[in-house]
């Protein structure tokens, strides 16, 4: 059942991608604020694991795997944040029960979010 939730999550992203057109328009003189999509602190570990299992079938997760710049094996939230932000950079959507937008750049060390 948990796998079904993760699949539903990914399908929701695809539907949003199809139905939402996000422009990068800003008003004249308006400063554009950089944002990142990260894991909610209250997100259940099982949901994060299911999300990663499904998401890494669709996008490149090498940076969060052993030897990658963003590999932190004991911090599932950090791994999921990296992948959530990858989706956000592609779809401009950060809307799920495991994610939240932030204006604070989350990476540390050699790990750089785009």
C-alpha cells in the first residue's frame, strides 16, 4: 500500500506538470527570491523511503547514492530533500504531504542543490 502512495505521488506530479504552466515572470523592480523544495520535518520515514524508491526510477539519484556528493546514509530527510528539489526545479511544483518550500539553501559541504 505504501508503494501505491508513492506511485500516486509521482502521478500527481505528472498531472500537475501537464495542467500547470509556470512562468518566471516578475514585476519590474521586483527581486526574485530563490526557493528550494525540501522535506517536511514531520514527514514519516516510510513515506520518504517510498518516495525515493519511486522517484529514483525516474530521475538521476547518483548524487545521493554511495560515493555521491549528497550521500548521507543516516539522514533520509536530506536524501529526499535533494530529490524533491530536483523535481521542483523541473516542474516548479512543491506540493505534497512530505514537502515544503524554503528560501534557505539546504545543501552542506560538497552537496550543491541546483
